C-alpha cells in the first residue's frame, strides 16, 4: 500500500510539473550593463548590453524580462528615473555573465537605481503586470510610484522621501527592506490604492506603513508611527511591531491585528478608529493600548508595560477585553471617562493598581486575579507553566474555527481555551506516513476516515478549515522531521 501511495504521489507531482513546463512563456531577455564594452549596445546579450535601464525598458514588450547587472566599476549606480512598460519584468542583481535568472546573486551584485536627490519618482509604474525585483532604490522623492498592478520583490528601498507610493494601484511587496525614508512613509497607500506586504523589514521611516494594506510576517521597527491607518483597513498577521513611537495608530480606519508581538513602543496600539487585536502579546511599551475609539482585545497577553497602563480608555473610547492576561503593568485597566467590558481575564500584579476608576470585576464573568505563572516574565517568555490558573479558563464561545494562538498552535488544546496569547498543552505528533496520507488525500488518491481527517487537517492557513491542503502537508512533514513547523 505504501508503494502505491508513493507511486501515486510521484505521478501527481510529475503531472503538476509538466503542466508548469507546458505553460512556460518564450519571452525575450534584454540586457543592461553599464560596463558593457560595445561598440554595439542593442541589449541582445551581455556583451552588447544597453548602458541605461530606460533604453531596455523602451525596447521591451509584454512578457519580456530586463536583466540589469551591477553598475560598478563604471558607475556607483544607474542615475536615472525610469518608467515601466506593461507586463515587463525588471530584474537586478546580475554580475553580467548569467544565462539563467536563478544564477543571479542580489546581495553580492548590488544594483542601484538612484534618483539623484530629485523630488520626482525613481521608478514609475502606471501599467499592469510590472515587476521590480532585486534593486536598491534611493534618493528619490518617491522611490517607486505605483498607479496600477506592480510586484516589488527583493528590493532595498532607502533614503527617499517616501519609499513606495501607491496612490491608486495595487502593490505586492515581498522580501524587501524599506528603511530611512524619513520625510514620508516606508509605504504610503492613498485612498484608491492597496498593498500586500509580506516578509519585509520596515524601519527608520517617518511612517512605516500609511493606509490600506495586508501585512504578513514583517518586522516594523524604529519608525515614528509603525502602522498608521488613517482610512480603510489594515490586516496584520505574524508581525513584530517594536521600538516605534507609536506601534499601530488607527486615526480613522480599521486595524485587524493577529498573532503578532507589539513591544517596546511608547504606545503599542493607539486606537482612535477601530481595532481588533487577537492572539497577540503587548509588552514593554509605555502604554500597551490607548483607546479613544473602539478596541476589541481577545486572547492577548498584556504585560510589563510599566510606565503607563496595560489598557487605557479615554473619554469617548470603548474597549472589550476577553480571554486575556493583563499582568505586571503600572496600571492594569485605566478608565478615564470611556467604557470597558471585561470577561474571562486574569488581571493581576500591576502597581500601583490593577483597576483604576472601575469596580474590581474579579469573581464575575469569569474574571480572576491570580499570578498567571509565566515561564519567564522578566525574560519575556509569556507561555504558561503547568498549574497556571489561566489554563482552560477562557470562554470557548469566542474561539472561531481554525483559530490559532500567537505561535500558530491550535486553540483549545485542553478542555477549554486558555487565557492569554499562548495555548498550553501538547498537540498531535506526526509521522512521515501521515504526510504521505495527507498528500494522497489532497490529490484525491485515497480516502481517510473521519478520525484520520481530524488528525491530518492541521489547518495551517489554507483556504478552508474543511479540507486537507498543501499547507497541512507541509506542517505535518516539518513536524515529523523535527523542523520548525512555522
């Protein structure tokens, strides 16, 4: 049976590979190298490469690639402002000898586009399907201006007025460092634009991200304001927001923040609009959450905010805090004219007080006041030790299907959901055979029983909690081999 599984899986994957090969394009490659000797510069080979990037872009058509070699030693940078054509991919990071894009080394062959300290854009994209991959973009009013659909990958955006400006298009930004854009924002998304930002470092800007965005697996640090939601919606998952003046500020829009660490900011989250914060840690800030709008905090750990408060509710503000631990802050919950609802929380150990201007709710609505017994409060490890009163003490009705704790573990491992950001207890162990079975089930090659389905459906971020998909397969295999499942 195992051989049948393996043969079937090989056929499934082989078919998938062939479909990719069959669909491959035959687009042209145009070459740019400031060091090309010439005398011909028609862009058809490295030896006859164009000397400027815009020359190659002018010659490109939909589906073409432009490969750009590092400009040194001929010049420290390509000093030009460029405009991208439709469906053309612009790739840097080449030494000038490669025959396959996979051979380039972006870190070794730093390819710089320099705006020469003008107030205009270094890169302009007003067309669909444009790609900017593997560049350092600096010294522009805006490093990259996006008015249509543009993908930006493996780039360093630094020393501009604004890093990436999206006034009306869609920007997909992945594996980038966006730093030191001190007159504006790292990423500025205006009213008509959207951005998807993944696995990026956003630091040292006036605003880190300003406007509507989906932000995943990013570090946002040392900005004036890390995330500024002046309108629209920001959805943030699996991020670190640290050492900003304000970590997250909703002045008029909505922030949905989950599975993230908000630490070391002057104000962790300032909620003037609307914010939902779930399965997060808020620690080491002056004030963790300052609420003058509407905030919902669920399954959060709020600890070590020792200058201000864990949760401060201003006049006109409303905060709902549930299934959370608010412990060892200066003041736990501070009500200054607003409204707060508390259910199934552990509020403990703050000095001078756990509650200010609010009756102590301990003993009602599932609220307790006991030492949560962190693994290491001073060390910032807010996992719960055995015997913690917060284990199995939360409200299960607030747990949605497929919900995960701050590090991706399933919620409700024990009898009930735990309070705080981290679920305690052990979860299912997996074997490589489990991964094989999950892959076969995903491909429709085998049937699994309901009990096996429950075991194999790890629900690691796929489209549905009711199917076994590749996210589940990868999770199972990594756990079975002892690798970090995240």
